């Protein structure tokens, strides 16, 4: 989630030329679809348990991130960003509910508050660590792409453009857009791998017992996303 917002904000503002307000409005569908995914999981979780929603949510999120790797300088919001963003959001909505249920299922009533706080802290720390890894991928891919774009720019640049580049070190569009897009695409590849691994862990390692749900319902805990 951290990486999706961070890199898509860079993309829509720098490549698609969205204003900050337009970029904010462009992400509103994410909240709406997360609510839909969470509602579906809450509605059917008593029937199927949390594990199917953990796995399906992870796969949908991974599919959305993998789809975002196809963005390039010719992409549009409606044609290349909105669709994968909605798929990702639906999966995350399912994940929030099912993961919260599993995290709190065997916690006693007296420890529910502490467990909820630990869950939120883990999400924040994990998101920060994951984003740092994705930014490293972004930086490496961008640097590699810059090595290809700089000679192309210098071959066709006017004297004034050469002087400006020597002074600022910044390439003009479309060369700068190519560099940013290459970095964003590489970051989303790693993000998709992370999310697919999470779905695999949920499938193989997580074991759900009927008593888990009964205990959670007895504690009066309600599923939900991070605060």
C-alpha cells in the first residue's frame, strides 16, 4: 500500500502532469474499493473463514501491482492506472479484514488492545521497510535507464539544452519521463513479488481453526483495516 501510493503519485504528477489536487482525487477510488473488499470479506468470512480471503486478497493485490509494471510514458490514467489500482484495492480490502481477524483470534480480552496496537505498529514498520526496499529498486533501475537516456538526449539537444543540463543535471521530458517510468516499473515488479509471497505464506503456513473465529467473536473484536 505504501509503495503503490508513493510511486503512483510520482507517476501521475510527473508523467501524466496531474496537479496535486488531481492526484488526490485520482486516488479516491482506492478507498471506495477497499471498503467494498472489506465488506465482502466481512460478509462471507463466517462461512469460508479468513484464509481464502487472505490468499485471494494477496493474489489480487499482486495482480494489480504486476499490471502496473506495464505503465510507460504513453500510459493514461483511465487506460493504464485506474484498472490495476482497483484490482489492487479490492485485494487489500480483503486482506485487511482477514489479517486482522487472524492477528487477534487467540488474544484474550484483556490483551486485545495491546495486540491491536502491536498489529498497527507492525504494519507501519513493515510498510516503511518495504518502501525503503522498493525505493532502492527504483533508484537502481532509474540510474540504469539514465545511462541510456543521457547519450540520446545529448545527440539531439540544442546548445541551450546542453548548457541547462550541465547546470542542473536534469533531463527534460520525454527523457526524464522514461527514467522515472523505468524506476517505477521495477519497483512494482518487486512489490508484486512481495505480495505474491504473502499469498503463498497464507496458503501454506496459516492454519485456521473453528475455535479461532469463535474466540474472536466471543471477545467482541471487530475486523477492520489499519488506523
